[in-house]
C-alpha cells in the first residue's frame, strides 16, 4: 500500500505542477494579447462616443438650417421672377394676318 500511495502522490504533484504551468501560460497569453490590443487600438485613430454625438448634433443642425435657407431662397426667387406677360391677340405691325 505504501508504494501505491507514493505513486499516487507523485502523480498528483505532477498534475498540480502541470496545472500551475498551464495557468501561468494562460495568464501570460492573456497579458500578451491585451498588450497587443492596446498597441493596435492606440494606433487606430478613433473618436469617442461623446465626440461622435457632438458632431452628429452639429450635422443635424446644419441640415435643418440648409433646408430653411433653401425654402427662403425658393420664396425669394419666386417673388423676384417676372410675371409672364399675357399674350396679345393683336397682330403686330408688319406681321402677316392669319390664314383662313
């Protein structure tokens, strides 16, 4: 029985060592991956959510102002356009009379 316990104890110690090594490798891989992601994201020129929302609000306001100015311009152009002259039925001097 003594020999069986010793073999079992050695096996348990070996498995604990392997589990500890595996856990260390996992932590090292996670740390390495996080560092690479930080480097990659640091190189990417991204805007924050608050900055994006501010620019979006500015764009909406500019669009509304553009539509208001377009409506105003259309109204001014319509008022400035000369009214079409009514056609006269009289023949102008020197013109031929209509054929009958």
